[in-house]
């Protein structure tokens, strides 16, 4: 009976290690959006625990996001050029629009 129990204990250990590794990878994916970065979050969650890693990621500030859109100030319907601070065209009173870069 002992070899059978030993085999199941070994399989359980392997499954727990894989679960630990998958949890660390999840923490690194979440950490990639924060200032700490994905690789540091992965290493911290691997060395410590994924629970401590997700807490560190949660309390780290979010990283900068880069927008793919810019606000165009020129009006599409009239030749008047707006300032970038204007929200709408002064002539036709239409709002500024966003275009993809």
C-alpha cells in the first residue's frame, strides 16, 4: 500500500507545483500593466508566493498608457482652424474629433 500512496503524493506535488507556476504567470500578466513590470512581478511571486505577488502588484502604481488616438482641432466642415484647447469649432460649433494614429 505504501508505494501507491507515494505515487499519489508525487503526482499531487507535481500538480501543486504547476498550479503555483500558473498563478505566478497570472501575476506577471497583471503586473505587466503596472509600473512594477511583468518580469519583476513573476520573480516576486515565484520567490515569495503568488498571493504576496498579487498584493505587491495591486499596491504598485499603474503604468502609463499610450493612446492610439489624437484630437484633431481642425474642423472637417469649414476651413477654420481651431486652437488645440478649443472643444468645438467657433464657426460651425461642431465638436473636435478623434482620429487613429
